[in-house]
């Protein structure tokens, strides 16, 4: 059964596909049956360039545990980057 858990947000970054690097402006987050991961349900993260009709995208499917750890790791690196930019790191 589908979960209908999903969230879309604006974001700025770049990703690499088979066509090379591209800018993306949207991220789609969901929890549902994965396309490829060998688990019943996965957290999917889809980075998309909404301005391209080709639907250029980078997608990943994570276990819930991996998604939680990635979120913590992203926050830790962002905190370190803030400290660096504030001149608090040597």
C-alpha cells in the first residue's frame, strides 16, 4: 500500500547525471515503495531541475536509519561551516 508521505521544497545546488553537471532548484522527499532499493519502503530524495523539460534529476533511496544519519551528518557539517565562516575555526 502506498504511504502518500511526501514533501517538496525549493533548494539550490548542483548534481551530476549521465549528461554531466546540472543545477537543481527542487527537492522531492518521500517515503514509499522504492524503485531500486531492496527494502519494503525507503526515504527517497529527488533533486530536480524544474526548468528543464527533460526532467534532469539525481535520485537516492535510503533506509530510514540512513536518512536519519544523513540528516544528522548534514547538520553537523553545516554547523562546522557556520563556525568556519564566523572565523571560529582555525
